[in-house]
């Protein structure tokens, strides 16, 4: 079932998602989270760091699996997704290094590494909660539009639109890696719950298409329509197409009216 939630702004979206995570960790201190990078989740990570600072959250038993990592970028490089996560969340909370997981995108035996990553997610009991952003082309993680959904963790060639969108984070567009390793659709769809986050008018149309049109690998996020517990949360600009379509959108006006985890 898909639940559509419109928050009054991006910061409120961050508080909504942080609240869902806080409830989950309080109920299940060893929760397993699937986490994205990108601009969208920063408000969530800021909110989680501040709640940890306030003594409201304990990450000591939490496990995380990030969605993806670039090929050809050292994990200590400031452009790596591991570095992004350290900077925005992991260095600010008490998560244990051994509980942080990324695919090794430069593994010599990549097939083995992809199988290892899927195995590690399964061995942890699967994801309790998966956070996702959505790309302008409808990608989730780095599952780019293609002719079929790929179940397992795998290597991808990034689409031109993804390279263009991510160029803002690099010194020059030619520095953007062309390849990455991403969690596949299988581990994502096996997550107990999923939250898709979005802010800004530029995501409204693709978000609507993903959850309104047909399910097809050319629009990877559309597979989420088949998930039992998927929430789409966005600011009013991102949720515009949903709001104008007459689809049932729940409005969250303050941080105390959250759905339970
Ligand atoms: P963004 O990226 O959060 O930076 O917009 C989302 C994505 O490409 O998945």
C-alpha cells in the first residue's frame, strides 16, 4: 500500500522521516536501515544527528546498508558516498564502524562482492526501513531506467542524466564516475518498510509518474507501487502532481502528527 504525505516544507519532511526512524530504533534497537546519499536526505541526517546530540537516539546497535557507491573513487576520497555518509551522519552519532556497510565498488571479483553484499543484508535479517530518494529519470539507488529490473546488487553504467545531475558535486563534470555499484531491486523490495523522500518542483512529475503510471523497468521507482508498506513524503512542490491529481494526500503540519512505525 502506498501512503502519500505532504509536509509543509523540506525541514518538516526531515523531521517526519527522523521521527519514523526514532520510533523504529526505540522499538528495535538493532534496526537495520537502508540509506541513500544525495541532497534530499541531508535534512533527515541533520535531524538524526541533532536528536542523538539531545540524547534521544542510540545508534550503538543499529546496522546500516548504503544503497550504492561509485566505482574508481577511493572510499576515503571526499567524493565517495562513504565519505558523504561519514560527514553527514556517521561521524555525528554512535554507530559502530563494523555496523556500517557499503558495497566495495572496486572489488577485484565484483560478482563475488555483489553476492557478498546481498548476503550481508539477508544475514542481518533484511532491511527494516529503507530510505530512498528518486532521480530525475526515476532511478532508485543507481538502478537506472533499462529493459529489466535487476534483483541483486550489481554494477551499472550511469545514465547521462544522472551524470549531469551529480556533476554539481564534483569539481568538473568529467570527474563524475561513469560506473557504480548499486543495491538491486530485490533487497529494496524485501525491506519491511520504505520511505521515498522528495523535495522541490523538479521531482513532482517523475514522482507522480512512478506511483501513478504502469510498473516498468524504464521507470525503476514504479516497482515500489507493488510494495506493501511504502510511504512517499515530500514538500508541497514535490507533491504538486499528486495534490492536483486528486489522489489521497495526507498533510502533516507539525512534528507531532506522524504515522506509527
Ligand atoms: P538528490 O538525488 O537527493 O540529490 O536529488 C536523488 C537521487 O538521484 O536518487
